[in-house]
C-alpha cells in the first residue's frame, strides 16, 4: 500500500465519521424540538391554540352595539341616581340663552336694561311678554325664536328670565 492510498483511506474514514456525527446531531435536535416545543408530539393546531391561549390579552373592549363574542359575566352596576333637576335662575337663563341676542341687540333684539326699547313692550303686560318669549314672536324689530331657541329650558326658567329682563329696565 502506497502512501497515497493510505491517505485516501484515512480521509474517507474521517469524512464518514463526520457525516455520521452530523446526522446524529440532526436527529438529536429534532428529538429535542419534539420534547421542548411539542409541535410533533401534539400537532400544530393544538400547539398554536396553546400559544394563543398564553398570549391572550387580559381584557377585551366592546363598543356599545357590538356583538359580544363571549358570554360575559353580568357586571353588577349600581342603579344610577336620578339626575337632580336643577332649575336655573332668571339671570342664569339670561346669560346662557338670551344674552347672545339681547346683550348687544343682535337681529333687532331689545337690549337688556335699555329702557327706551323696553317701555312699550313692558306696557303689554308681563303675561304677553312671557308668552312671546315662550312661543316666539315676530314684531317690527325682528324675530324672537321660541324660548330663544333653547327648547331644553322649562317654561318656568324662560319666565324667570323675562322677569329678570323686565327688572333690569328700572
Ligand atoms: C336669536 C336671537 C334671540 C334670542 C337668543 C333671544 N331673543 Fe328675545 N328677542 C329677539 C328679538 C329679535 C326680539 C324683538 C322681536 C320684535 O319685537 O320684533 C326679541 C324680543 C324679546 C322679548 C320682547 C317680546 C315683546 O313682546 O316685545 C322678550 C320678553 C324676549 N325677547 C325674551 C327673551 C328671552 C327670555 C330669551 C332667552 C330665553 C330670548 N329672548 C332670547 C331675539 C332673541
């Protein structure tokens, strides 16, 4: 056996051993994956389900009207206390609903406290003024919308505002 032949034999042996080791490592890693990730043991679907379950958010937000996907525990909400009806005073109503026009005389509105613009109106009597403020009024000066456009206000509140406006003239 010459030296070349001897080298070739040795070389083949080393290559063979390396290939065997590589194969062994491959098999070992697959086995390890089996044991740790469970993909091959339990099946992919089951595995993904398990992952989704683990990373599931703690809570979910449902907007009103949205269909609830899960049966929700019925939360005990204490009965809302009935809103306390707060009646605004004349000046409060005037400031929030009337001053826009009556403050500066917008659209011909008689200005608060301007006697010249109010005497004739006041002469009609308080009932007429209140009726005009409640139901709206179109006179020579312009258009007064019903309740000044604030239909959310009660009749009593509008009347209080009229009393306040009349009182400001003197
Ligand atoms: C959009 C503007 C506007 C708002 C807001 C408004 N008014 Fe007037 N108001 C008028 C105008 C314009 C007149 C004058 C109408 C006319 O005589 O031609 C008037 C007239 C009146 C009169 C006199 C009616 C009469 O018979 O002479 C009273 C009282 C009155 N408003 C009360 C109120 C009260 C109270 C509010 C708030 C709740 C209010 N107004 C809000 C425009 C407004």
